[in-house]
C-alpha cells in the first residue's frame, strides 16, 4: 500500500486545473508554508540570539545594523519561498511572466528597504556625531534634510528599477517624465523655491537655531529650519512660519551675532518750540537712553531728522544689549520720555493744518 503512488491512492490529486494537478498545487503550497515557517525561525533567531549578541558588545553599531537587517532579511526569506513555490508548477509563459515580475518588484522593494535602513544607520553613526561636535544647532536641522534626501534618491531608483523590470524602456519613460516634469515644475515653483531657499540657508548660515533675528517685518527667535519653511517665535510668543524662498530673498538682521539690537523713538514736536527747549529735549533724550538698564550708553544718538508738514521730528536711536529684554527696555525708555517731557512742559505735535483766508 505504501508503494502505491499518491495519485492512485487519491485520484483527486491527479485532476488538473489551469494546467497543473492538485498534487502540484499541494507541493507549491507546502513550499510556501515552509517559507513561512523558515521566516518564523529566522525571526526567532534574530530575537533570541542575534539581538542578545549585539547587546553584549560595547558599541551600538551592531544593534543598529541588526535592527536594519532583521525585517528585510525575513522578507527576503518569504520572497525566496515564493520563487521556489513555482518550481513544482507547470506555468505557461503568460502566467510565469507576471509571477517573475511580482518577485522582481518584491525583491527591489526589499533591497530599497535594506538601503533605507542602511541610510538610517549611516546618518546615526556618522552624520549625527559630526553635528554634535559642531556648536551650530543649524547642523542638527540638516540631519533630517540630508536623510530624507537620500531616501528620496533610493525611492526613485527603486521606482525606475520596477518600471524596467516590467519591460519598459527607462529612457523613454524619463523622456516622457521630462515633458510632464516641466508642467509639474511650473505648478511646484513655490515648493522648489523653498527647497532651494533651505539649501541656501544651510550653506550661507545667516542664523542658527535660537538666534534672535529680524526677517522682513518679523522679529524673534529661530525655532526650526525645515525643507519648506523657517519658524520664528516672536517676542509676544507668536509662532510665525516664513517660506524659505522668502527668507533667502530677505534682508536678515541677526541680533545674536552682534549682541545688540537697534531701537528708535521718533518724536514730533511743535514748530513753536524754542531753540532752548529743543536743545533741552535733545539732552533729555540722551540722558534717558544712557541711563536705561540694558542700553549701551556709548551708542545713543539724537537727531533733528525731519522738518515735517506740521512738526519737527526728533529721532532717538540707541542699542539694546540685553536683546531678550528688548520690549521691556523700549517700554522703560518711552515711559521716561513721556514723564520727563510732561514735567519740562514740552508738547508733542499733532497732525494739523492752518488755513489763511484773505478778504
């Protein structure tokens, strides 16, 4: 009984469906199940032994490598099992080609998965230590920028490989993408401009993270520089997001590098004020600014800047060295100006117009 073939013992096994017998399908299923079992065993070995061996070493490089290799390797075992499962089957060319294409796609994705894991390991062990040695916190923002860029390259290569695997001419595809790319580029001008702007920021380094800057009309501390935008925390605790293309084109004042910030007080005085009172006002402004806490006493100036339509314009300029207290220093100076001018009887001018009517 044992020498009798299975197809004779069980006639149903010899019945054919789609060009293969039930027995052939059974063998193919056994190979797939064996591959699943092998993947489970590989996972157990990694979890029970390989990880433990990596933890025992002094360096964490092997831990990162094990983490990067584990899942792609298990997936590779499943791909091999899928490939071997086709051996017992008699596949026509029309059926074999899609299966080979599927296996090629899965293998390409697995290699890309492994490459992405390798990028994470390389960034963690090479780029991150380099940025930690640098005093600039802007380098820390460069890490995800560089890592995501490399992953995008891997994704593009994997996509082109999959396209080629299906028998398409890559050069023709790239030519078609070139025409479509023009339309996409026109529609994505802002995004491309922001990416170029971010590259300019990382290259020129006009500021760093936590620097106090002024970009256009926005003043505050730099919190983050991304691929698309720069985030500024203003002095009144508002978070402002500025596109990097705008940052790259703007005049940037970096108060942190200079250690000071220029403040102005523009006053309008009546034309009827006497020269004596005008000089008194100038001296009073200098005295107030030089005596204020957080102000550089040697960098205070007062100028009669403009003969306006209905007033004389005095401009006080002073450097605030305690930039974190900029608003408080400015408030203190302005309050003292108001109080001292009131006591001295110096009147501020209001917009006005005098009409002379002749009979």
